C-alpha cells in the first residue's frame, strides 16, 4: 500500500490531552515506518507565531500558519499532526479545505475536569475573572460538527484514546492495517 501523507488535526480545550495523544499516535505511526511531524500549538506560538496575541484575528493567523505547514508536509507524504486549541470552526474548515487529506480529532473534556487537571491554575484564574479571553471560559470554543474521531479524555486512558485514533486511521485508509501476529503453542 502506497502511503500518502495526511494531516491529523487535534482540537479541544487547553488541557484536554491534545499533545499527549499526538505524541502517542506519533510513536505508533513511526513504529509503522511513517514519517511524522508534530506541530504543537504551544511550540508553534513560541517559534513560528511569536508576537501573536489571543485576539480572534491573531488566533486565526496562528491556525492558518499551522495549516500551511501541515499542507506542505502532507503533500510530501509526511503525516502532519497538529495539536492546537483551534477554537473556531470556520478556520478549521478553511484549513481542512486547503489540505484535503485531513482527519479531525476532537479531544472532548468538561471544563470542571480540565480545571482539576490544570497544574498552572489558569482555569481557576479565568473562572475568577483574573484572565480575560480564555478559550472555553469567556472566549468561545466551537465544537467540531463532524470530527472523524471524538475522544472523551475524561472517560478513557490516553492509551485507549490513541488506540481508537489509530484504528480509525486504519478504517479511513490513512495507514495500513497492522497485521495481527499470533503465537500458537507447538
């Protein structure tokens, strides 16, 4: 099976498990011989999108930049994995159209659980009004209407979610189905 590039786009609120799952899926795809590049939202903001703020326009610019890099990687038969909040459906759909071979993973998790997980205390501060324009609190997050994969990260272990994602990629024909090997007693 010829292995074409595609973009695996993780979206969800801060702390929902996007980066954790991206890294687990990356490891599995590399083990299967694929070329993979992860574009993590926090790292991209430090390097490619330095200087952008958190206005809608700046957020859209950031996602367009990530999408452009994913497009370049995808057309060169690399698996591009993006892990970015990407709160607005319109810009996610724009990036989907640009790339073509695009699989969206929605990391769904309730705010209450995210606030409990939050080691930096950002949700607590946002809920108290100390941080403004925090996605999911006082700035919108538009849930995907038709993500190819939805994982509820409050209900399953990261390894379970990663396995479900890889299985779905197999179903979609993005990655070859791994042959099962069985050891039978002699």
